[in-house]
C-alpha cells in the first residue's frame, strides 16, 4: 500500500482538500484523523454516524454545500490513488464502515465498491 504523508499546517492539523475542492482555511482534520474542525467557528463539526456507521459532513465554500464522507477526507489525504479518473470510490478492506483508519481504506471503482457492499449484506 502506498500512503501519502501530508504536511500539517501551523495548528498541527491537516488542511482538507477533497473531491477537487481545496478547503484550506475553511476546514481542518485533527492530527488523530478523527474530527473535522471549522476554521471560522473554531469548533468540531458534528460527527455522529448514520445508521450504517458512516459519518458525513456538510462542507461549505463559496456559497456551495458539499456532503463528504469522513472516509473520503482521510483517503484523500493519506491513501494514494494511482488512477483518480478510474478509482472514484473509497472502500474498506475489512468491510467495516466504522473503521475509517487510513490503513483500512483503499480507492476503487464505484462498481467494485457496490459489489463489496452487496456481498457484506
């Protein structure tokens, strides 16, 4: 596996860059990679999981709101994507959506992610 080593910012946190949008100065990921902080408010965003155990954040920039899964943020920063045009989904090696550690995440095709999710059910 090929993991990235992003540089922390002046606060010791990671700037959020996800789905082609640079949220630097808007949102930061904590060093433990567990929470997202709003730079404007200085508060943690709500990270309560949905019924499947997945945490989604609503990130705002330039008047636009984008819903992004926590795993996407972690994978975008720490998991190498060898072909971003082909591998557009994030999956979990252990099929446990509550395990968002970078070592458990990998980039894959949407079709492969759907097949894995069906196999789990």
